[in-house]
C-alpha cells in the first residue's frame, strides 16, 4: 500500500483531500493550520510547497510518526511544524469544550483543516474554530471533515449561531462530507446564543456525567 494513501481509517480520504486541494488552489495559501496530523500533513506540504504548515495533534506518539513521515518524504524542516498539544477542558465565552490545549498560532492564517480531535471529545472540533478565529484572515477558508456525522453537523450549527455574520459556508459531498467555510468579517460573534448553550451543557452532562455514571453502575451490578 502507498504509505501516503489517505483512504485509511481516520483519514480524510482521497476524494475529500482532492476537494480540499481544489479549493485551496484558489486561495494560494501561505499559512495553513491543520488539526489532526498524519498523512494529510505530508500531502498538504507536497501540494503547496510555498506554504508553511502548522499541524497539531493530541497524541505525542502520533505527532512523532508524522514528523518521521515528513522527513522520509523530503519535506523541508522549515515548511512543516508538528506540535503535540494535550486535550484539556477550556472555556470559550459561556461554553466549555474538551479540545487541544491552546496553541500559539501565526497571524494571518490562510487556511485551516479540522480533522481532529477524535469524536470522543464530542464538541472538540467545534472549539477549533474558536481557537483560530482571531488569527484566520478575512477571506481565509476553513474545512471541517466528517460532515456526515451528527456531531460535526451540530458543531457547524453552533458556529452559525455564534458567528451569524462572520462567514459563509457550503457543503461538498465528497469523502466523508466536507464543510467549506469562508471568513467574511472579524465581527459578529455572540457569546451566549441559547441554543448553543443548551447543546453544549446538554452534551457535557450526557456524555461526560451521565454515561460514566451509567457505566459505573452497570459494573457494580455485574459484580453482585
């Protein structure tokens, strides 16, 4: 198997990546931020050799493997930086998300690819937009992979609620489903949209409180 084949578990897929490249060719990016490192990091560097790429991963071991892939395929060391950032609970306005520990980001980001953190964080990918919003330039683009999943659809809806005038978006039905968001303005963020608050607190309560309590109770009953 080609070591740079994106049709692998947890990968964006070849058709999804091709759609990303097609969109980015119109932007001619110089600065790309990627959430979720791996084969796509190398492929982005190959497709856009003039761009500087910052790739962020929550697993130090996986970040190391990505760095090795970069070296193996002759990517210049100053073109790609891979950082390991642990998952932590963080506050964005009145909502809380389990996502990457806040990274230092470059100014004037041209493009962002969100394909992490893993689904178990529930709204972790939603938070990635809040991490980069102030650094993403007007006219810059953001891609959210896996839009066929309910969690990503809910994240996109929360973005619309919190930034109603900040971007335009459209769906590309390639790969696992790809949302393309183009930033229109730096203003427009609302801190406390009720629907987003209900979703955030409900998701936290159900997935990180009730589910663990249910599993613990079932284990206790199984021992009796």
